[in-house]
C-alpha cells in the first residue's frame, strides 16, 4: 500500500483529469476499482480509516511520479492497478453495491458511447 504521503496527491479535480486523459489507455480493469474507491470515499458512512486508505491509493493513481510511468506502453498502469486492487481488498466491506453500480454506470457512459 502506498504510504500516507499520497493522500496529499489526491484531489477530485486531479482524479477526474487523470480519468479523462487516460481512460482509453488505462481501460476498464484499472478504472473500475478507481471509481468504486472514489464513490466509497464520497459516502458519509465510510469510516475515516477507510477513506485514508482510499485517498492514499487514489493519490498514487493520479500522481505523475509512480513506480511505472503511465506513458509506458502496455505496463504503464500495472502498478496503479496493483495499488488500487490492494485498496479495494482492504476496504471491501465499505464498498457498497451502489458504489459498484455507480462505477459500472460511469464506465458504460464512457465506453459504450
């Protein structure tokens, strides 16, 4: 898991900018966990410790400085996917069906149009 330094890298604007810029390159396998985490973090019922974990993972995701640069063909998002998957596993009990549905609908909007 990334350390809490990546919490400072997170912003809603940075998150959506990254998704818009790299949506097609990253693909649904990377975007789905990112969106589930985003919607879980926005839920008032999600505990602070889980939000801290989520914002750390999302901060890593949007940070331009990570283990494998996102512009690297094919493997550029492998490290991001690993961090997001670990965060999802850590806070899974706080990702509600409605968060998954919101993520699914957003992906459908982007990829089915």
